[in-house]
């Protein structure tokens, strides 16, 4: 990674990850579908073999979206007591849309942070 810093300016992993951009140059796209990774960056040629987000982004999405959706549903129930069908009509689509949007962004952030911190999947630092 030290040789990369000589050729590429530092990239903010949070901003690049949220935008789905390359962790080294910040220009190339990270994804070739919705969540499928490209094999390499089209702009700088970085090989994305190091990237393995696993289930990390999904765990965060479940916690964040669950907190938002359940909190909003409880607030609506206490204040307005809407019928059950309205709860389904409001909260299920909201949870689906927010989950789909947030999963891609968090996967990008996690992969960019892996690159920034030189973390490789399956490796354990034994000191």
C-alpha cells in the first residue's frame, strides 16, 4: 500500500465506499451489478481479489433498519393507532427500500476500509 500512496492521492474510504468507488483511486466503479464485485478497477487496475465483505454489511443493515422501522411503527401505533393493514403497507416497503439502499453502501464502505487498513480475509495477525 505504500507504493500506492506515491502514485495515488489518499482516498476517503467512507466517501468512496458510499459512492461505490475504487478504494485506491476513488474513480473506478467497485460493483458491476447491484452487489456483485468487478474483478478490477477500470481506472487504475487495482485487483479486487482482496475484497471480501462477508455478512458484515448485512448485519449492520439489519440492526439499523430494524431500529428505524420498529421505532417508527411503535411511534405510529402509540400516537395514531392505525389498522394493521396500514402498518404492513407502510413499514414493509420502507424496510425493503432502506435495506436495499443501505446494503450496497455499507458493502462499499467495508471493502474500502479493508483496503485502507490492509486487511485480508482469512488472515490473523499473530503478533
